[in-house]
C-alpha cells in the first residue's frame, strides 16, 4: 500500500492546491463577473467535448488500462504500443468529424432560442474534443507507467490556474468576452500539450511500429476489450455529462450555469479519490495478472475505509458551511443548495464503495460492467426527465446521486457473490457516527460574521472529526500518516 499512499498524498496536494484556485474562480470570479449564460456555455462545451472524446476513443483507453501491462517494456519502446494507439486515435477523431458535420445543424438549431451563445461557439467542440481525446489516452498510458501524479497535476492544478489567469484578464478588461471564451478553450487544451512534452522528455513517446509483437490471441483480446470499452466508456460519459446537456435543453443555458457552479462544490468531495484510484487501478491490474486475490481484497477494504473518511470529512465541511457558500455566490444561486447536497452525497457513496469499479474492470468478468452501465444510463436519463420538470436543477442532482448509488450497490453485490469480497467493517459504521456527530455539533453554533463563521465552524468540525478518527484508530493508514508527521515535528 506504500505506493498508493505516497502517490495519493502527492496527487491530493496538487488536487487541493487546484481546488483553492478553482474555488476563487468558481465561487467568486465566475458568479461576480460572468453571466450565468457564459458559465453555462463553459460547462456545456466541456460536457459535449468529453462525450465526443469518449466516442472517438473507440474504447482504446480501456485496452490501455487492461492490456498495457503485457506491452510494458521501456527498452523495447513498449513494443510499439503508442503507434497502435495513435492510429486508433486518428481514426476515431476522423469519425467524430464526420459525425459532427451531420450533427452540427441540429445542435445549432436546437440551441438558437434558449442557448444562442452555445450555437455561436459550437465549433470550439472540435479542438476541445481532439485534445480531450489525446489527454485521456496519454494520461492512462502515463499512469500505467506508475506515474499517477503528473496527470493529476495537469488536470486539477495546471488547467485551473490557467482558467483562473484568463478569467482575471477578463476581469481587468484586458480580454473581451469573445477573447475570454477562446482563451478558456486554449487553457483547457493546454494540459495535453504539456503531457506530450513530458512524455517526450522522459523518452516514453516511442511511435515506432512493432506489429509482430501482437500475436493473434492478443489481437483478439484487444479487439474484444475495445468493443466492450466503447460501450461502457460511452455509457459512463453519458451518465456524467448528460445532466448539463439535458438541463440546457429543458431549462436553458442560465440554469445550466447555476447547475455548473453547484456541481463544482459537490465534486469537491471526490477529488482525493481520483489520485488514489489512479494508482490503485494500476496495482489491481498487476495483481489480477498474478491472480493475487488476497492483495486485491486488502486494497478493496482499505480504499473503501480511507476514501469514506476523506469523503465524509469534506462533505461535512461543505454542508456545515452551505449557507455561507450561498451568501458568497449571491441570490442568483439560491437554487444551488440542494444540488450541492445531492451531488456531494452521491460522490460520498461512490467513495464509500472504494475501488470496486477497478476490481471488476481488470477481472475476467470485466464485461459485466456493461450491463451495470446500461441500467445506469436508463436510470439517469429517465429520472432526469421525471425529476427536472418537478424540482428543476435539484431534480437532476437527485437523478445523478441515485444513479451513482445504484451502480455502486450493483458492484458491491457482484463482488460479494463472485469473490466473497465484502469491504465494510465496524470502522465504517464508526466513521458514519463520527461524521453525523461532528456535523450536528458544528451546526449548533450560532451564526456570526461570514468569514469568522466559516473559520470557527470549520475548525470545530475539523477538531472533532480528526481527533475522534485518530483516537479510535479507525484507519491504520491515517494513524500512520499522523505518526509520520509527529516524528518529523519532534525531530525539528
């Protein structure tokens, strides 16, 4: 578990440094200096580009995740793996361009009335899709070289500081709105260029073909995994991007902007999970290769407990300050309250259930995830259409939270039935009690001036949560980190 903890800490450092920058941008600059239509445009461009990038990948990121360990050999240029990947990426992007050519008129026409600014800038989806497609593939490749941190640095920190910078240029009237939208697009794409440069500098961008390495059995497996990954990957992209797309179609771009800001706060809960699962997935893939079920079971249990501790701490910290957050955002964002709650709750459930998706994805039963995904897509689309007309953007958040919970329950049951893996224990229950107790006590404080209220309420919650978690020795890893830091302090 050492490599998981080390890279998780490093990844979390960049994640939360990025969160600090992102918070200033999303909680202050965007609401105060941009219209909800412009914010909605940014969210919609990202959602569509990620959806198109998933389609254009032709499932090859799944092939990388599952089968790259068989190619990995730096001395042999990883047996020509990146050459194959580049051919697939170019083919997929060409298919996207053909599809976009026919689909563009419908997108423009359907958005002219409610979301004209999106119709005006729809062609930005071409560069956004291309660079998103490249980044997903190369980041997956890089993390399977046991470097999960650099992708986190690019995604969570570099991209956010670039967006912060171009927004500041707009605030100080150096950029007009048109220039802001274009430079925002450049800021989102820049991380891919940096990643390519990094891999070139490390000597990992070997595009020399070595097709003889791919024997018929391996070729058949690659095609099979790719076909499966197209469906599951596209399904996952639909689930986590369809909300903004449907809100735009049903309620307009302004509502999409409010939802985009609220969604940011909800996703703060899951940010530490990303670096942890990046490296965890790599170790699980190698463990399946040697059929080490005991190690996989250990990773599963620790990932559930440690992620739940972090997720509960963050979700609690957000919710005890929810009224302060809404005050900062302003009256236009009053509808964001329950969106933040349900998105945060959904991601807390996702963290509670740990690395179940990675375990299934790298097992011999990886195709079963497709059936889970089909259920998930149907559930999220149906519930959004049912809930949004009744509860507005809160309905979309409820739909996403219910979908995440359903998907994870299916994975939990599957792993229990097939491998007798059950990750929960009494410490999971104790953390739930500590979480609820800490939130309850913190909410008993009377409201005071904004900044002082945030600081006092957050400090009280942190002290109660952290002291109880460490005192009851809920997690070996948490206490080990505490002991390490205490030893460093004592030495100094």
